[in-house]
C-alpha cells in the first residue's frame, strides 16, 4: 500500500513537473541562447553599457521616450477606462454583453491594424496631422489607450458590480462618508486599488513593449522594443558591430528587468484582488441610464472609428493629377491580390496566417490545458509553489514578442543554423505568447469546479479518463472554444516576433505583409489603400473569431480575461 502511494506521488511529480517545466524551458531557452550569443558578440558584460545606451547617438532619448509614452498611455487609459467600468457596472444596459464586447474589440485587434486605423485618421485624407510630430505622439498615446481600455474595464467593472449600493448608502451616515470625496477615499479606493493597479501595470507593460504602433505612428522615435527589432540584423556575430551588440544587450536587460518587476507586482496584487473587502453576488435593481448615455455612446464611437477608418481607407485613393483630392476605387484591393507591392500576395499571406494560427491552437490549447491541470493539482499540495510556478508561466506577458523573436533568431542560429530555414519556426513565438492566455482561461474554470464533486467521483473508483469526460468536460467545453478562438486571434495578430523571423517572403503573415506594403515609397497613391485592404482582411478574420468566442464566454468569471 505504501509503495502504491509512493508510486502515485512520484508519477504526479513527474507528469506535472514535465508539463510545467517544459513550457518554462520553452520560454527561457531562446532567451538564454540569444542573450548568451549577444554577450559573446559584445565581448563580455559591463555596466558601462547602460551608460553608453543613454549617451550614444543611436539610443539617446530612447529610454526616456519609452517610459514617457508608456506612462502617459497608462494614465490616459485609466482616465478613459474607469468611468466606462463604473457606468457598465452601476447601470442597467439592455445590450450590456454587446457593449462589453465592442469595448473589448481593441484589445484583440492586431496592433498593426490599430496602427493603420489611427494613421488613416490622422493621415492624408483624414485630419492631415501626419506632418506634425507632436500630433503623431498624441495619436500614439491615444492609440495605446484605445488598445488597452478593455484591461481597465475587465479588471475594475466586476469588482464595482459586486458591491451592493446599500454599502455605500450606509456609509453616508458616518463621519467618513458624508461627502463624495470622503466616500471615494475611504470606501472606493481601498476596494478598487488592486484592480486599478493590476490593469494599470498591464497597460504600462503593453505600451512599454509596443512595436507596431510606435513603428508606424511615430516613426521618428525609437522605444527599447523598436530599437532591438530594427538593429537586430547584424547582432550576434563575433567581431561585427560590437558596439551595436552592447547597446542591444543593454536594452534587452533594461526591458527585461523592468517588465519582470511589473510581473512580480501583478503576482502580489492577485492575492489582494479578492481579499480587500467581502464582496457579494447579490442581485439588485440597477438604475436605467439617462444622461450617462452621453459618456458611453461616444466611447463606443471612439472604439469603432479606427476600425471603420481601415475599411474606408482601403477604397479611398489619392488622385495623382489633383493634389489633395481623392476618389473611390478597388485599385488597392487589386494590388493586394496580385501581390505586386510585396514578396507575396494577400491570398498566400492569409493561408500562411491561418496555417500558423491552426498550429498554434493545436499545440497551445492542449499544452495549456495540461499545464492548468498540473497547477490545480499543485495548488492542493502547495499553494506557495503553485504561485511561483504560475508567475513563471506568465512570463510571456512581460517578455515582449520582439525579445522572444530575437532570442529565437539569434539563439537558434548559433545552436542549429539549419532550423531557421524551417517553415514552422515562426510558430514557436506564437505558441509561447498564446499559451499563457489559454492557461488563464482554463484556470478560472477549474478553480470554479467543486472539489468535493471530484473527490466523490474518485471515491467511487472513476478512472481519470472517465472523470475528465463525465465531469470536467462539461465545465471546460465553453472555455475550450473560447481558448481556441482567442489563441487563433493572438496568432493572427502577432507582429513583433513574426516581423523578425518571417520577413523575407518565405513565410509572410498578413501582419508582416502590411508592414512590407507600408514600407514602399509614400508618394505612391496605392500604398495606403493596398495596406488598408490587407489590414481589413486581417481585422475581419480576427474580430470574427473574437465575436464567436464572446458567445461562449462565461460572464461570471470573465472567460479568463
């Protein structure tokens, strides 16, 4: 009997250690190999690289710009997102799920598509502000806020909606709650600050690692992310561009340090999200919105405008004979289909993108499910170890796509140069980036399953496969569909790593194709419409997946998001 228990325990440790450890290794190995190669090409490490990064003519102001735009983007996102979270939570809306879905669309929109949308608004034929660097910078901040408002809403709205209005009413009779300011300071801030800070940290992270938007909305500025991407072509070669290697190594370590600190803060805040105050799920009658509609409806318009601008821009063509005039036509779509503006055409790029998305789903979803089950079992034995493992598994949230692509590009070239010619290599970063989202979706579901039900089934002698099929499957079927569609959407929209690994025409995705077309001379009147046509196709496919996923998402746990 003792040997049987020992063997089961050992089997548990082996299976679950392998599932969790293999993914952590998949995350860290490219980074380790890439950093090792850059370190070798940099002729060692010195803290003087950090100082050189601040003073070198190539990187002067890069760190400041990165922090500035990320900080301002975070502040604006909070300013826009908090009122929206409040009115969605405190008022009765007939089409509340639809409104939440619309406000979430920016977050699942590919960043390269978002960049095209804001370019269409501020560019020629739009507001015509593209020649002013200050307006470009403001557009970048607005684009980041547009992309990230869903984070603030999704973190904050559930907390507000679970606080019964009577709790605040009772506070009005106390000395500390007589004025709105006192109620905010003494009641709402203690309740909401973990949620607000969690959303703010993730917003800062995504803005800090932004690549596509900075590359195209503010091409005159470089962030840490864009600097590493643009100057990566000659990196990792001993004796060649030693100074560039040193600067990229400094940027790599600076960004990694800052983002890991952010991830650690998120891990600490997760413990506080449910322990600040006892919240209730009691149903209560919410007031109907009246004047408050004047806030929500403009916000919905703000969300859909860049998306509509992409579609309109694909048909709007500048007249060569009359400066400043435009006409409607299908020329951009024709150029996108025949592929004369890039290494490939829109049909081949779409097929390639769908193949990568399918492979990502086939690998990331089962892997994420296995890792989730491992984490749940680990939580039963050691909650502390499970927290540590979960933090490491969420590393792709703070390790940017460019860092992952750089690690694969440079690390694997040293380890096995022939690997870079394989068509499946670009799928690796997609899997690394998408799997943590899959884990988050499944975790919320598995944590809601009644543990006693599982234990009773085990007591009755139900085999593991029967346990999964008869009990777990009914719980995870909707999240499985959500995870698969969300995973496919992430793969389709991924740009940073794909830009580094698949931009030679061999394995171009739709996001890379947009970038290639936009890199053509700007005086060609068909450059913008062609890029917008490809962006429209990518947007429609991605948002179609998201729309289907929203129908299966559980409103009670947020579907893991």
